[in-house]
């Protein structure tokens, strides 16, 4: 192989971390956002500096349009992996890393100085010699002196954050990103140990309301509390205590209050079938050509989708996006925005619609894991559950939504909705997923009726709704006429009509669970969700 051909087929891949370890330190919406944005910022700095060195970035491909400029300070848009054609000269990556860590140091120093001053004030007013000595020892841990402190903190940052690089020669038609990803998977197994410090500088930074990454948000208070997010779809200016938490005792008696306003959702999303699709995309061998190759077109569309989704969520909804990086999404949202029409399913549809509009790739779709949790519950646990629900959605059918509601009482409601068919308009309109969301939205606050229906479904479904009954509309109608013929049921005629249609469709649809007990579980989950979003009190 000629030396020029060899040079043309050299690829560079970079991975940054530790993301999981850093997110595990977060305790608030602000700190989750900051921890995520921190890595997006590092990746953006890598892209900018590598471009200046003449390296052709394959992914992520940044588009500097107005929407990006407006949204880039509001949410992390860049992933933790970079793929490029070409190779940096010896020592250039170390130089780039050094520049990034120096800039990051300048962001950390004001936070540590603020902590130093806070401790100094405590020392000045402390009368107990023993306690004063303890405070002086703590103050020394935040040493930001130029000659010693800054160097130490910079070394800590270099030891904590990982920017790992591999360079490899590959054939341009061998599934470049798939191969490079596998190399990076191996690279990430070799984690380095950071310098041990008496104070956790990372946790201090991400929890600080003064960190410079928050400049795109209000200086007074960048992010709402979990209770504010929970109630934001109903009450824009709720009464709050000194900690910014909603005073629910002043809200529960107001007309229109629902108990679900004490809960919020974590939504995690991931693309389906992207690895297989990307594997077949071609990389342009002749860089002098002005037309983008298949892979570049794909990564550009993907980045534009991220920007559009982030912009739509921030401008048009009450959702708080933490990270929007192509097929990987992470956001907080209220359970309802105003009424049952504006729910988490509506939010998911808005994201899906933008995904389809971008025409990113034929047959590609998104799956979602939704974890609904009480505003005082641990956020890290809710996020883990959202991840678990996402895996369930992807493993089962793909293009699906899995829901978990962790009640304050400790009770958990979980169900997997049928395939969304987001890429097939015909199936989308007639599919079981749409019928499920229509059924959820049709229920209008009749607690006693719904309670009796749920118990009846739990006790009788498998006995009554065998195929001999459920495959025939008239037999389903006869069952409901027999068991639900009182005035209270006639008042909910629309809901019961949709319920009967859902049962009929569920027993005929290929998207429905095969086993009768699983069909019952799906319907039971949907009805419990209806109960959850309409109840006035904790059940």
C-alpha cells in the first residue's frame, strides 16, 4: 500500500469520561445538568481545536447555524466520543488536552475561591479554638494560591478526566464507526485512578450555583427544584419556602389540583437500529470532493435534530433537557402540562415528529424509558429506573415506550406500551399504541368508577376475555352491558367505548403481548396510569 493511501485510511477516535462516575455525584437538577454539560463542553473544545489542526471530524459534525448558537449554552449537545479521518501530529493531542484543562481550571478556581472566603468568614467569627483549627485545616484544602494550589488542582483535573485516543488504519468500506467504537469500548476498560483529595472538587463544582456553565440561565436561580418542575404544568408561580420547594399545603385545596403534581418524570431515549444502519454508510475517500458522503450527511442531520429538539423543548414545553445528543436524550418534565392532552406521550410524539422530519435514515426510530417519581425521592434512583425502562423498551419491540411510576407509598406501577410505528403513518394512525394513549386521555376523573373497573379487570379478565369473547366486538359489548350498566358507566360512555375497542384491538394486534396474562397486565397498567394522573389524593 502506498504511503498516501495509508495516510488517507488512518482514523482517530477519542473517548472522554468518567461520565457515570460524575453523574453519580449529582443531587439536584442543576448538578445533573452541569455534570452532563461539562462533558459536552470538553467534547466541543476538542472539536474546535482539532479542526484548527486540519483534522476532518466525521462525528459529531457541528453546524454553526443561529439555532445552535442560541441553544448551545442551554443544554449539552455533544456526545462522549469523537471520530475523525486523519491523525494529529506527535504531541498535538497532549497540547490540546493541556489547553482544555487550563481553561477548565479557570472555571473551577472561582468556585474554590468562593468556598475559601466562606470558610474565612466562619474562622473570623469562631470563638472555639478547636473548631477554628478544624476550619483552618478545611480552608487549606481549597488552596488556590498561584504557585502551589492552582498547579495541584490542575493536576487533579488531568487525573480525574479521561481523554483517551486511538489511531488505527481501516478500509473506508469496513463500517468505520462500528470498528472505531469497538476499539474505544476496549480503551474504556483501562480506567485511571485520580489523585486523592480531601474535598471532592467535582461535586463542589457541579453543585455550585455560581459555576460559569450556567451563564445561559438566570443568574438568580438557574434551575427549578424537583417540586417546581412537578407542578410547573399547572401552577406557574406556586408558593415556595426558603429552599425553593413548593408549599403544597397551600395548593392541595385549590380547584384543579391533582396529586400527580407532586411527581415528575425522567425521560431517557435512545435510537433503535443505529449501529446496523451506520455500519453500511460509506465514507468519502477523496476529500477534495465538495459533496458530503453518506456518513457525513447522517451525522449532520443527527446534530441538527439534536438542536431542533433542544430548542423545541426549551421554547415550547416545561421540560428541562439535561442532554440532547442525537439518539441519546435525557430530560426532566412535569407529568402533565395543563391537561391530560399535554402529557409525557405528547412530549414523546413531539420528539418523534422532529426525528421523522429530519429524514435521518430509513427505518430508524427512537425508544423511550419513562420514570415517574415523587419530588422528594432520590433522583439517582429515578434515573436508574428510566435506564431500566429504556432497556425494556428496546429489548422487547423497539420503537416503544416503557413506563414506571414509583409511588410515594412505595408501590410501583410498570407497563410496556406497544410499538409506536413512528415511521409508518398508516400503522401509526390505526395501531394499538395510539389507541392506548387515546384511552388514557379519555378518562375524566371518576375515581370510584375507575377503582371498581381496575379490581374487576384484575379478578375477571383472564376468565372472561378469552379469544372466544375478545375476538368479537358484539361479545365484548355484551360483557360490558352485563357488568357495567349503571348511570355512572353511561356518564363515561366515551371512555368505555374506547376501552372496548382497545380490548378488541389488543386481542387482534400483532403488537400486543401474546399471553393473556400479559394482555391483562398491559390494560391494568394503563388503567392504573389513568388513576394516577387524575386522582386528587395519594392512593
